């Protein structure tokens, strides 16, 4: 319950920040700056929609936007979740297209993969002059 409340507070902050940024674009004369702000707004709206939808768990999903195209990346547990997330992103006002780079990874495989990444990071942090032939 507390994590849900915290997520909603973060999302509300993003929405309010986005509204401020969107309102400030009226004073900008540069079209590229407007596009950048619009893309940031699309990213925030999409991430918010994924976080708050009860059908999916959007906390581990990366969302990026460029010129109205939204890219979603990360690991999901099923093809159904992958399709649902793409549908949510497509439903956001202002999204022109969605690039769905979500990977279906079963939960057990995801934990093994995370453990491997942690071990790899620990090995990579050794000093370059040390012998790693163990």
C-alpha cells in the first residue's frame, strides 16, 4: 500500500512538472525546444499510465520518446503483458507510434539474469592491474 502511494505521489509530481513545462513552451520561439518538451511530456504520460495500470507492472520499464514516437523497453512476464503495454502506450494522446522492445522473460529467468548481472558488475569493478585468472 505504501509503495502504491509513493508511486502515485511520484507520478503526480511528474504530471504537474509536465504541465509546467508544457505551459512554458508557449514562450519559446525555437521549434526544437518545443519538440523536446513535448517528447518529455509524452515520456512522463506514458510512464505514468504504465505505473498506474493494474494489468501491468510498469516499474521496470524504460520509456523514451523522440518526435512523437514512444519506445518501451524492459522485461515482462508474458506476451499478453507485452501487448497490453503497447496498447496503453498507443492510447496516450499525442503518441504517433510505439516501438515495442519489451522482452518476454519468465520471472524465474529474470531473477537468474539479475543475479548474473550483479556478479558481472562485481567482477568488472576490480582494479585493472589485478590478476583475474582465478
